[in-house]
C-alpha cells in the first residue's frame, strides 16, 4: 500500500504524473531560451552603412554577385537606391571591389577602342574615339576633390582641305559638385585648359563649364561682351578691401576697432590702351640745325656780247636769276654784267633735318580711375565722476584730423575725381542674443549612447522577467510537489500495512533520491538541447499537445 502511495508522489515530483505542468515547464524553458537567443541576436545586429550610391544596373549586378561570393551581408536603402553593408566591413569591401575594377561606372574610356570589330566604318570609328575621349576627360575631372561626377560633350567638326571652311572644336562640361563644395577661379581655369589641351586645335574660349544647377562657371575673356570676368571682379574686391583695411587700421587706435566702419568703391580701368605720338619741333636757327643735304651750281659766260633783240627796256636788262626752295643766308644768286660783256650765275640749295619725336606708350591694365570712400565714426563713450557712461559726438577738430588721416591712407587725388565722406553718429548696436546651451543629455553622442543602453536594458529586463516570473515559480511548484511526496508517505505510516512495510522505506527513499537526480540530469540535458537547437524542443512540445488532444 505504501508503494502505491509513494509511486504517484514520485511520479508527480518528476513531472511525469501531471502532463499539463510538464508541458508548461518545458514551454517556459523553450520560450526563455528562444527569446534570450533572439534578443542576443538583435543586440548583435550590425550597423549598416552606405557602400555605394546611385549605381547603374550593370555595376549593381556585378557588385551584388561579388558580395555573395565574399559572404558579406547587404541590403538596399529604402527610397535612396544605395547599397548598404555592415559598417565594420565598408572599407575592406571597397578595397576588394576596387581590386576587381568595380564599380566601372557608366563612363567608358579608351577601353572602348579595344572592342573594335573588323569592317567597322570610318564614321563609327570616329564616334567611338569621340566617346572614349569624352569618357577619359570626365574620369580625369572626377578625380578632383570637389567634383562628384562629370559629363563632357565634344563638338569636333569634320576635317576639310578648304581654309575658309575650317572650324574650331568646342566642348561643354556639366559638373556635379559634392554638397557644400565649390570651385574657385584657378580650379575652373584648370578644367578649361585641361580640356582645351586634350583636344587638338581647341582654344580655351570654346570650353563652357556649368554646374548641376545650370550656373555658368567659366567665362570667356574674349568676345567683346563688355562685362568683367571673375578674375577682374576678384581684383576689384581685393583693391577695395585693401583700402578698407588701411582706413580702419589707422583710425581704430584713436576711437576703437568697433567704432569705425569704412566702405570703398573703386573704379578700375581694365582697358588695354597703346598710344603712338609723333611730335614736330618748330623751325629753329639754321646755324643750330643739322645739315641734311646741300647742292651748289655755278655758271660763268665770258666775252663781249652785242645787244640784240627788240629795242626797249626789257631787252636791255639782264636775265632774272633762278631761285631755290630754301636758300641759305650765305648763299646768293648773282648776275652781273660788266662793261666787257661778262655774266655769271651761281645757285645753292641746302636742306636741313627736321626734329621729330615718336613716343609709343602702353598704359597699364587695372589702373584706378576713381575712388569713393565713406567712413562712419561712432560717438565717444564718456564716463563721468559718478561712473555713468554717456555717448558724446566728436568735435570738429577731431573729425578734421581723422579726415586728413583717411585722405592720406587712401591716397586722395582731386584730379582723378576721388570723393570722401566722413560721418560721425552713434551706432545702433543690437545686443547679441545668446541661445541656451544645449544640455549634455540632448547632445547627439549622449542620445546614441542612451539608445544602446536602452536596447541592452530591454534585453536584460525581458530575461529577468522570464527568470523570475516564469522559471522561478515553475521550479517552486516543482519543489513543493517533491516535498509533498514524503509527507503523504508518512501519513500512511500509522496503518498496520505501513508497519509491515517499514523495512522497505529506506529502499523507497533511496529510489526517490535517485529519481530526483535523474530528473535534474534530464532537465540539464533538455536545457542544453533547447539552447543548441530550439526547433527540436518545439517539435516535441507540438507532439505532446497533439497527443493530449
């Protein structure tokens, strides 16, 4: 009778006597193991970062195939089309992709010429060469730090033997810059000359560069548009800022650095002018002049001559001597007749050098035509004997001294039309509004740390709930059932049958102890099995549920 009462108690303590409690215990253990494993996996989920963005279909397929071969997990960003990989593998994967020549991009270079087929027409060969040249130029520009992508369009005319029909090639460049990046004048000029030097007979003025917003980055210096280019505008701004710094630097020690404001407008002449002048001096004394050429002619006739001809006064006079254009004062033309009938003629021509001055002048480019300067001075801050501060305007003597200093600093020139205006007035300075300092717990680093701590705290909380709310009550019920078995056996000891079975109690207790140890061993094996493969535990539980139904 004792065996009949003890056996159910032992079976109940081992869990075999009550199928619902056994099922509940195993389900709780399996759920805890599965949940802890899931939380651990969720906590170890890697942070994904962008590997490549805006990939073409060809490059995307090749990169995904390579990632699958390398067993690297990947996923796509929602809406952006970017390819994501674990953050700790981004740099390694990029290096390995670069070793494979990925991504190749949509640009093709001179590798296009390697796939030429036999029998290709001359037109197709020229088009492939132009595409290859455009791709190579675009690749070269993409190596710049500020350029994200580039496209190049070349306009290469057909060659001709007629000189009048020859045309110069041109190029159009579209640059996509990185967010927040810009190109300065030297970089734009470098891009323009890079393209013009890569294409034969292409001048730099035929290259047009625009950005992704359509803004013109390059500006031709030739063409007669009458507008200043970026270099000239920068030069004007530099000249104006130089004069501003001069004026403020000489006035600041007198009234304070924050009490003077100056603005300068410079009118710069960028015209390239060349002058050639030829001046002639007035006539001067022939004795001081330089002799250029001289010609003298003398003629003498001797013997007597009878007077002949028509009677009258004209026939009885000697012939009039010839005259020269320029005659020296010392030269003379003499014609005399003597009583013996002798005549002589003497001519002299003298040419002198004329003084002439030729001056070739090339005026400098970028000279200052006119300066307009405006200076505003703040009132002085005066402190009285009570410590109260007040604003006091400058007197006329102080303003005159400051005006004279400004004129000397700017190089005031009345002949070129410079203007200067000095005004003294109280500044309307707005008080600086300082925003509240961001508390440390609102800083991005602290927010990221709080998210990580919250994730691990959630995992620990769920684990503690399963341990204290599910596993611990189940083992407590199991301990109570184990302690109830000897009590039930002791209540049956007063019967005669129990007295007769007293010698067998020790054997039964030993068997119960052995059964308890066996149960604990089986429970440890079940826990280990559930941790290694939760699917087996789930299938066993499902079989038990189906058998009870």
